[in-house]
C-alpha cells in the first residue's frame, strides 16, 4: 500500500517535472523485481538509466545500472554492478553502493527460489 502510494506521488511529480522520471522508473523496476517480473524490471531500469543519463543525474544512473547488473547474469551483470558501485563511490554515496547492491541481490535471490 505504501509502495503504491509512493508510485502515485512519483508518477504525478514526473508528469510535471522531468527530473522525477528516473526515480519513478527505479521504483517501478524494484517493484517488478519484487514481484518476480524480471523483464519488466529490466525495462524500467533501462528507462531510468536512459532518462538519468540524458538529464546528467549520475546518482540515479548508477542505481539504474545496479538494477540492470543484478538482473544480468554472468560477467555482464558483474561488470554493470562494478561500474555502478564505482560511480556511487565517486559520488561519495558509499552507503548507497553497499545498500543497493545488497537489497537488489537479495531480491534476485528470492526470485530464483
């Protein structure tokens, strides 16, 4: 219920302000991941990355790359996660680097069981 309300608020915000689009797509990607909808999650994270990159929003871009990395198997996923972690560290968002990888990895594990 709280997540759905947050999505509504972000949706309304993103309609008025373009800067809200990456955040909305990140939350939609996380929700899709939690629901076991990997393809939808991947699509939302890619959209978040595209919007964040276009708007020069490196923090949101890094979080989107972390999401993509957690959904991408093998070396490709590992590379995405490493790039995201590196960018978050450059931004001095070390807490976000640890927490986002931990949370997204946990969601992926739950999906696979």
